[in-house]
C-alpha cells in the first residue's frame, strides 16, 4: 500500500522564522509531488508542485525533492501568522491512474 | 473561472439514514474525485472518474457508498445507510485530463455529521 508520512505536529515557529515541513513516501514510482495548505474548516488549496529532484522556489515557499531518499519538504521563509494552517503533502503516480495519495498533514503554528 | 461547486455545505443525519452529495467540477475538467476527510487526517480517495467512467473505486465501501457521473460533468455521492464512522468532510476535486501534473482543485466540501 502506498503511504505518505508526515509529522502531525503542531510545529510552532516564531513570526519571521523559517518553517520546515517534511514528508516521506513509500512508492518509488511516484512522479509528482504537491503541497496543499488547509485552513481550519476550509478545503485544501495548492501552494506548490515539484516534479524533479532539487529545489523549486515560489515567493516565500521552497519545495525540495529527493527521489533517492523518497523525501519531499517545504520551507516557508519569513513565516507569518497567516501561514498557520495544516500542510498536506500529496504524491502522485501515473502508474496508479493519476491518483493522489495524501499524508495526514502537519499543523503549523506561527506565533507573533 | 468558477471553481468546484459542492452542496450541501453541511448535513446532519441519524445513523441508518441515507444522504447524497452533489459536485459540479471546473468547466472542462474531465477527471473528478471524491475524497473523505476525517477530522485530523488527510483526504482519502473514495472514487475517481474519467469523464463518466470509473478509474478507481478500490477504497469506496461499496456496501453503503455509491457514486455516479452520468453525463461526464456533475457527480453525486450517496451513502445508504449511514454509520457513525461516516462523519467526515466529503471533498470533491477535479483536474484536467492528460496533464502530467494532475493538479487537483478542491470544492469547499460537505461536512457530514451522523448522530
């Protein structure tokens, strides 16, 4: 069974700090990776996607992928209280009918 | 561009009753997904449609859950009879066909409480 693992948190960081969120996955044929942000009571919204090994930056967000280690991470620079949410890692395999498998999410708390 | 529409937003029923949820995907999106999200957990895929065909329903409890997408656009998810453990948020998502990225866009969800 394909699995995606995340530390449930909460991860607490002070405002302005870097928040580091981690995710590991079990399916070696996974080919695309996504980070979704979910505010309490709201639906998930996509914030980053990454397909190749290395880093991908978008504003304050950087996604990092290491397929050899089956590891994907999300860095949030200059964290703001508005970043407080649950961050969901999702992994897609084309061999599995383009299905997304989600991790359980990491709850991030940014304290002013 | 309109997003994924879902209704109702909230539903409270008693166990053994039936309930139905409706989803209208983003215009032009051939792929539609239904997820179940239990409080504190990530979304779990229940069923995936490609146009009006089922791609995967391996995690759908078929003894009580059913879903259809008759014309390849709107979809309904039904639970009959409901159990206490069905209390969750039911999320509908859609994505465009053939894209290697498979970026899924989610609706606001239906929060189901089974008493």
